[in-house]
C-alpha cells in the first residue's frame, strides 16, 4: 500500500505474473512522477515481450524491482537551472516523469522539450504535455515528425540546424537525451557544437 520511492526519470525491472504474459523480467522507465497514487510504465509494443504486455488483465500480479538509474534532473542538475530534453519515440518516458514533477514543484523552471516521432499518431503523450505546458509558463514543447510530410511543425531528425533554432544554450545549460542509439549520438554531437560541454549532456540507453 506504500508508493515506490523513486526519482523522476528512474527505471525499474518489471515482471508480470499473468496467464497470458511471459514471466520475464524487463527494465522500463517509470513514467509516473514520484508520489503519484499509481505506478505507471509506458511500454511500446516492439519486441517479443512488449508485444504481449497488453494481454495483462486487471488482477494480475506484478513484481517491481527498483528504482535504478541516475537519469533525473534531481540528480544531474542544480537549483533552477534551465533544462533541455531531447527524446526519440518512447524515449520520452523519463521526460514525462520529470516534467510532471517539475510542474508540481518548480512550475517556473525553464524547460525545452524536443520530441521526435515518426507520425502524429505516435505522439501518445501529447495531451499530457499540452497540459503541462499550460501549467508551466517557461515550458516549450516542440513536436518533430520524421515521416509525415504534411506536418506543419518541425520535420526530420533533430540535428544541429534544428536544435540551433529551438534551443538557447544560455537558457538551458543542462541537457537530457533519450531514444535510439543513433539519434542520441547525433544529438550529443550537435549539442557539443552548440556549446554544451560533455558533463552537461546526460543520456539514457534503453538496452542491456
């Protein structure tokens, strides 16, 4: 009956015990903020295990081992310094937890989120982020689509030219990057060219 004590952005190992779900242990980011009345994981169906997670039923048991990780603004940043978050696809999940925590505790903190997905349908947390942007006057959310030519916003992969338009390094000195390995590598290189030091770029890899 007690909430799991975790920091926004951390992950846990999840094992489901249901008739239709394999009893395998896998790591997932905790997408709900600390102190929430529920523990939420956002899982993309892209592998053998994740493809059947949706078959879990109410009443099935779950074993949660955690929390783990240091990919959190409470660990990696100080005070009220500005934050840049760049996510690819489901890599936005630690950012969702951090932004929800910031909305509750530091609503005036400058935050810029650049979230790249394939199409508009993949923006699964758009309503949640729009609500956060309404509560945080210094939160700027940029949706970037890579495979939808009629999208009126930013298109293509987050690269140096795009980040230079969207990011003010003086206002957002601390960067958090999460997503596919290639995207993270390219974004980190682009941020270095924008003046971010290595020590101010933090990444989280969704692999073991």
